[in-house]
């Protein structure tokens, strides 16, 4: 297969090639055009896409489709994911749907992951797509993918200093200096999210890698104790000038006591103090504890749903 044409058999008037860093602005613009068309929200910055591409070999992992005028009409990237799976994310410009470009991108992603050794569960590919994009959902379902999870993204724009968190008697919200107790935080995360990991069980080591990765800031790690027991945690990131609360978890026996609300308000206060007023988070819609109610009570509102579709690809399938 030609390096200049990684996707064969495109419709007349279209061609494909691997991306270069010079394509970053135009590719980011395509992502935003597609997201706005799906849900009315422009969610990507060039800095965010650049950060994603830095984790990839873009001359191998990011493919673009160009129209007759040379403009980018489709794009897809494939990178690593949990449990040895791969994560794909593809877009087709709204003016170029119905031409088979989306199917071509998905088929390329399946071929791409087979270039790597299989994980413990074989070649597993996860595709993330906007939950409002029914055409993308139908395409993935028709090509053997199954819906795995829906993640709701919520956001708040702080207009004033957040209220002070209040905890029940004998609970205390603690700050710390230096590096966080990773194993202590993980023990709460593991219990709070044990039924919600999306693709594969998350070990301490790969959770640690994610927790200390892009956006890590120990000033946005907070914890609640009851006596000597850590019963709740929240971990926030500095995410390209915006706040992102990555994990909020409370041990099951201490839920519905106001701990989650206190942790959320504490995170808001930390971001406010840092001059950050837009804060987001995402949660698994299948979460039986329904955290969306908590997030709405502290003033957050849903902005989009991301759907994850998963497929195990046989070695002889593509």
C-alpha cells in the first residue's frame, strides 16, 4: 500500500495521505466543524490535538482524506488504550457524508491495529464518536462494533467564588504538600469505579501512568477522611487553560452523606483561586449511582455524549 495513499478505493475526487504536523490547524478545524454539526459544541483546541498527536506516530497513526480542492474532508487517528486495546476517533466533514468516507476510515483503522502485536484479548479496537451522530452509530454497528459505553460530558462556567464545602461531623477535607499517596488514592478509585471501567480492568500501574500523565497537578488532588480512613477523593487536571475533574469517588458505605458535593465544591474553589472558571468532567451513563444528579446540583450542565463502540478483530478478518 502506498504511503501517499493509505486508503485504497476512495470515491472519485478523493485521495488520502498520512498527516504531518503542518496539518494540525486544518485538522482541528475539521474536528470542531463536525462536533458543532453533531451537538452544537466546539470542543477542540489546537493545543489539545497537538498533545494527542505527540503520543502518536502521526506519519503512521493519523490519516487524512482530501477532496478535489485539497481541503481535509475526513480524518482518523488511532492510538493506545486500556487493556491493550486501541482507540480510534474519526471525522467526516458534514458536506461530504454519504460518500463512503466514514466506512473507509473505519476499515483503515482495523488494518492499522493489526500492524501491532495483539493484546491479551486479541486485537481490540474502540471507536469514540459523538453520541448525537446517528450515522456514525449505524456505520459502526453495521461493521461489527458493539456499543460499550456512553460518557456524558458536563461543564460549568463559574461566575463567582464557589461556596465553602461543608462536611458532616467527624469528616474532614484535607490538603497536603508534596506528592500524593498514590496507592491510597487508588484504593478509593478502585472501589468507587469497580463496576465502571470501560474496556478492561485497570491495574494500579496503568492508573498511575494515567494519573501522573498530561495535566497532572498535585494542587488539584483532594481527599476526605473519616477518622484515619480515606473515604473520598477528587483529582483535577490543568487541561489547556480549562479545568477538568478526572475522578471523583466516594467509598460505597459513605455515599449520600454530602462528601461528593464537598469534593466538587473544593475542586471549584481550587480552580477559582487559580483563575480558571470553565470546568468540565465526564461520567459513565451506565453508572448505577447516577452521579449526574450530583453534578447538576452543583451547577454543571451536560454539553455532549461520547459513545464508545468496541470490536475484537480476527487476524484474518481484514
